[in-house]
């Protein structure tokens, strides 16, 4: 593309020079070309004729084109160098605040712009199996007595709160165990239900920047990444 562009520019300059040196009269007469013109062969194509003044113009155009190309290349290299000076990351999430704090102190000397973000999450904690609340405590005691007669003894009557006078039949970590408990109670002729108990907890993220020019080339966070913890790239 560069060679083609220069070639087109030279052709235009030759034509302009020709018109300047050989103006046409009002009758469009063709003036014979001087015999002392020098011949310039370009791209192995003979037949292009220029004088010394046109040669100077051509050489100037080529020189300017080369300078423009060098300037563009230098700008690209400078941009790449600047953009590669720093990188920003996020490390997490951490459920244990103490572990997060220890890691923060460990990497503080290797990174900059170090900050902590906290967010509250909620997760399933237990599955509660129970007999729904009875109209009063007397009814609850009656159902409890019937449960004992059927061979169930590991339960208690809830005495306060929104589920007052209900009968708790146990808390289970796994839903399959809770389902087995419900099935057994229903098979004995009682009504039983399951509620999911949720637990709130905090998670932590470490945001930081690594200076890839002046930072420690041996620094890495790979040894700090454990199950559930990842290093994510983010915008600086």
C-alpha cells in the first residue's frame, strides 16, 4: 500500500510539473517536449520523464512519508508501554474475615491501592421439621402425648414466638433426612411440614493494583488461592 501511494503521488506531481512547464495556448496547441529531459525509471517501468526540479519534489514527498510512518510506529510503541505499566485485580470471596486480614497484611508490601469490600450473603442453613401450631398449649400437649404413644420421643413443644404451640421434630442439614422424618410422621397419622432456615453471613473481596514495572517480579498470589477463592482481572 505504501509503494502504491507514493507511486500515485509521483504521477500527480509529474503531471502538475508537466502542465507548469508546458502550458497550453488558447488553441490547445501541443508544445514539443525539450530534448534534454532526463529519464527516471520507477518500479522497473520505463517511460516516466522528470526534470531535476521534479526529482527534488519526489524525494521530498518520499522523505515526508517515511517520517510520518516512523512517527506512527513510535506512537504505537509508546502507547503499548504506558498501558502495560499496571494491572488491577480482585481476590475473593473470603468467608473467614481473619484469613482475609492475614492475606491483606501479607500482600500489602507488594501491591498498591489495596482495599476491602464486604457484602452480606444468605445461605440455607438447616431444614426444620415440625407439626404446625395447634390452637392452644393444651392441644399441643395432647398431640405430643399421641406422638409418644407412636414411639416418637425426640421432639418438643414451642412455647413462644410466631410458631408458638407447634411441635418441633428436629433440624437437619440434608434435605433427604428432613424428608424421611416428615414421611415417618405422616405415616403415623400426623401432619408434618418442612421449613428452610437461612443464615446470613459476610463475604470479603480484596481489590488491589500491581505495578508491573517497579513491582516485585517474584510476587504471586497463587499460593493464597484456595477452594472458592479466585483472582479476577478488573479495570483500573
